[in-house]
């Protein structure tokens, strides 16, 4: 069966520090991968999605970047965190091709202080 | 462009009563529609989806949803709500020709005993 791992679960970082959140998927190949941010327990904002290694689409210009160094690995990064980067970050995957649901990791609660 | 609207921020019902959470969507082509549930500080759990076929789809935990193309709606329903159904519910849409999954703002459901 497929599983998605996302870590860490919580993270407190000072303003100006770098960020690296990692997400890996097991039990499938060639997945679509996604990073979402959820602010204040409400709506989800799509940050990045990827349909293959090295292929990253950015939805919102911001202080973050994403990379996909391996087929089932998706990394969210920042060189210098801002207070506004605080939020709940969710990684998700879906089967390549349309029409399928996305499966989510358990999320990372990032607090920038 | 694709979008989802969930017109109610909150829905309150008594246990045992029917539950409805509303969702309307906008896509340029044929829609793929999804419902997810989120418990506090957790990732999203998939409930059900509409791809094609019967307009009434059944999902997990006794939930169902009705696709109405003329009204561009996909309302989530449960005939008899439980206290444990209290959570945040998200409707999502994907266009047939797109990899992106767009979410509504979410509806908080509270079921009182």
C-alpha cells in the first residue's frame, strides 16, 4: 500500500533562518506531488506541484522554493524565513494522470519567531 | 481557471439529524470533484469523489455527495450525523486537463449531542 511521510511534525524557527521540509512517498511510482499551506486552520493554498523529477510549478510568488531530486521525494525550502511563513504545511501525492484523489501527509506546523 | 466555493463557514446540527455541507465549483471543462475531512492538527482525509457516472456517490463513514451539473454543485450529505463527525470539511475540484487540485475555504461542522 502507498504511504506518505512528512517531517518534522512541528518546527519553531527564528526569522531569517533557512527551512527544509521533506516529504517522501512509498508504494507508488511517478506520482504527482504537491505542497500546500494552510493558514489559521482554514483554506488550503497550493504552493507548488510537480509531475516529475526536476519539474516544479509554482503557484504563488513567495519566499519559498521546492525541489524534487528523486521520483518520490519532494522538498520545500527557504533561504530566509519570514514571520508570514508561519502556517501548517501539507504534502500530498496523487496518481499520475487526472481524475484521482490526492493523499495527504500529516502536516508540519511551522512557527517562525 | 478552476475554483471552489463553500458558502458556509460553519454548520451546526444535532446528533441524529441530517447533515449537509454545500459546495459549488467552476471549471472550464469536465470536473473531478472531491470531499475531504480534517481533524485538528492533522492532514486531510479523503471521503469521496465524483469522476463520472451516477450523480450520487457514496464514500467513507456514511457520507455521500450529489453532483448537479446544471447547478455546478457537489453537496456533501449524511443522513444521521454523529458527534464524531465534528471536523473541518473541504470540497476540491480538478479540471479534466489539469493536475492542480483546488480547494474551497472549508466548512466547520459541529454536531452537538
